[in-house]
């Protein structure tokens, strides 16, 4: 008996240690210098807490527990190791969905336990939190899976039908009613099943109409929700470490979600309940898009002193980050100042572009946030936009009828010259024309991002080697074409 | 069982901690941080393990097993992905 008490004491002390390690670990992730140590520290906390749990479970169902851990760990570990950096957002969504599902499973377990004959009825608060955690966890699970499928290109963009919002609202309302019935009326197996079915369905339904560009906000929101679900189930299970870790993640995630929504100038409700491009399409834009060949674009770069590169989701799709860095290195070698400008919501996650550039080896001190870089576009000779669209559209500042009016943008339009690398003439995610592409000093280089960077590198080498080939002419021709 | 108000205090303090921690994170680390916090809620594994250890019925064991597998996936996957991302952040001074 004494040993058992001691084991439980050790387990509780380990949970405390784990909670401290989690908070310290997340705090260390706040600086690029210590971030790596931070995740290792949090990882140690997780291992400590898991090992300690074996001490309290007393060997019950140990085979099942070990099998469950093996089934959970092995495939995700291997998959996580080999997945491409560009696919990180969907992986985070998927793993987050698993966490939500696990919290929902705990809730389901606790609720079904109550239906056992002779089991004492726990206090209403406990049932309430089990139900709330289950609801949030279920929504987060199925919602994250849909987010994963969309980002992974397994599912076509958006799915809309008339009366969708009303229908979704009714499903949510039904789930809440079922949940309230569990708390206040009676815990019946059929009611538990109905409640989970509704909650899981709502997660799918609410995520279906949301498009890819809004996914950063949605994943962040689901991440926060899973944290909350874990915290609630932690109360039900009487494990403070779950309450603390879950709440910290819930609060941090909520705050991060707000930051992102603010960066897009869209209220969170707007992300969840309305679609980009659903409203007006903005004013028609006069003028034409003027294309440029890689050789002329390279000449422009050769003559520039300061170059700012603006990457977007298109760079990720084209896997062009390595080539872009190679191009930047060539420019730096030629004595030019090169910087990268990152819009807060460029890509599919906050900081998505930073991760990709870091993967390619771009030092983080060359990468600038929107507020820092925006004044610099005025002194920039050539801005290269690769795969970014809506986040550089000046209509967000000038055209009140545009759906993206009011969204903070990168002031690429201030740059003396702009080269836009783009695959075709299509519009961005918001489905609106980009005034920047029609500006007199903008040239479009129609090519795959990787291919374009490659061409620019070799053209640049050609210019340097051969003393330049008719570059003033190229420039003049470009301007003439602008008309 | 934890006293209701004590739990509320824990909840409140942890919420402030979470908000304060992230308030100082530079934008370039937002993705790794989201991924890192995603890993941290993998602690749900511990709750699922305890639930599964308690389970006596086939239904309970099934649900507990699902919970453990999903929680373990969250923790393991979240860790690998975050660590890989953070490994890449280097300043120009670190380079040889």
C-alpha cells in the first residue's frame, strides 16, 4: 500500500514537473536563439509525464495502452520525419485533430462510464465539462481533418449550398441541446451517441465552406479549441497538468488567432461565416498586364541596388524557395541589398513563408515583417513578387468596393519596378483582379516559380560574364510596352 | 477531485500565462509556436492512458484505446514536426 501511495506521489510530482517544462519550453520558443531547446524541453516534459502515468495505472490494460501508444506514435513519427516542409500546415492540422479526438474520446469514456449500472452520478459541473470538452474536441477533430484534406489538395476548395449557414447553425444548436440534456436530464447511451454524431458533423460542416487562404486562422482556432477541450477533460479526469497545459495552449492559440485575423482585417466571425469573393468583385481595372522575358527581368535586377523579394503561397506550391535563395545569393554577391518581405498571413499558416525560407537556408535577419519593410519599398529598385497576390493588392487601400478593402498589405506598389512571377493570368484566392499587376512599372514574368528563378540566375550569370546584353534597351522596351 | 474554485484559479492563471508567453513571440516563429503548442496539448495522452487503464467493458476499452492512439499521435507527430521546423532557424552568423 505504501509503495502504491509513493508511486502516485511520484506521478503527481512528475506531472508538476511536466507542466513547468511545458511553460518554460513554450517561453523559449519565443526567441529564434533558444527555440530549439524549448521544444526539446517540452518533449522531455511529455516523456516524464507519460512514464509517470504508467506508475499510477498500476499495470491495468497495460498491453492495450502500449499497443495504442505504438499505433499512435510510429506512423506519425515516421510521417512527420519525411513530410516536405511545404506540407507542414496540413500536418499541424492533422495532429491537432488527433488531439481533439483524444480529448473527445476521454469525454465519451467518462460519459459512458456514468451509464454503467450502479455508478454514482458525478456532480453536474463534472458532466458539464466532460460534455463541453467532448463538443469542442469533436468539432476540432473533424474540422481539422477537413482542413488537412483541403490543404493537402485532397478536397476541392469550397463546398457551398443554399441555406448552409442556417443548416450549420441548426446542427450546432441540436448538438448543444443534446449536450444540455446529458447534463441536466439524463445520461443515456443513445443520447451520448446522438450528441457525438452531431458534434462531429458540425466540425465537418463548419469547415467545408472555408477556403484555403483562411486556413491559417482556422487551424490556429482549432489548435486553441483542442487546448480548451484538453483542459476541460483534465478537470474531469482530475489531472492538473492537463488543465494547465490545455489552458495555456487555449489562451495562446486564441491570442494568435486574433493576431492573424487582425492581420487579414477580417473578424474571426467573417472567416467562419462568410466567404472571400462572395461579395463584390471591386472596380474594374483600366490598363493591361505587361509581360517581361526572363532576360529583361535579369537586366532590371542587374541594374538595381536594392531588391525586395515578396514570397507567397505560390512559392510554396512551386517549391521554389531553394532557387529563390540561390538567386538572392547571386544578387548579394553582385553587391546588391536583398531583403525578404513577409506578410503576416502569406501562405497557409502564420510564418509559413519564414519556415520555407529558413528551410532553404535564408538567414532570419534578411527576413522582414510587414511593418518594418513597408517604408522601404519607396527606396527599392526592384521588388520581386513570387506567388503572392492578394497581400500585395493596392486595391485593399484604394478601392472601397473591393472585398479585401482595409486589409493591411505590403506596399510593393511603391517600388520603382516590380517583377511579378506568376504561372498564368488567374486571380488570387479572393478571386479579384490585382491592381498592382496593371501598374505601369509592373512586369509579369509568366513562369513556374522554380523555373523563373532558374532562368533569372542563368541570365544574371550571362550578363555578368558577357558584360551585359543590351540591358538599357530592354528596360526602355519594357516601359514603352507599358503605354 | 479538485475544488471547483481552485480549478478556476488554475484556469485563470494558466490563461494569462498563455497569453503573455505568445505576446512576445516574433512573427517568424508563429508557425513553429503554433506547432509547438499543438505538441503540448498532446499531454491529453496522459488522460487517455488513465481512462484506458480504468476501462473494464469492451466499449470502454475501445474508446480508451482510440483516445490513447490519437493522443500519442498528437504528441509524437507534433514533436517531430516542430523540432524539424525549429532546427532550420539559423542566423547568418551561425553559418560557416
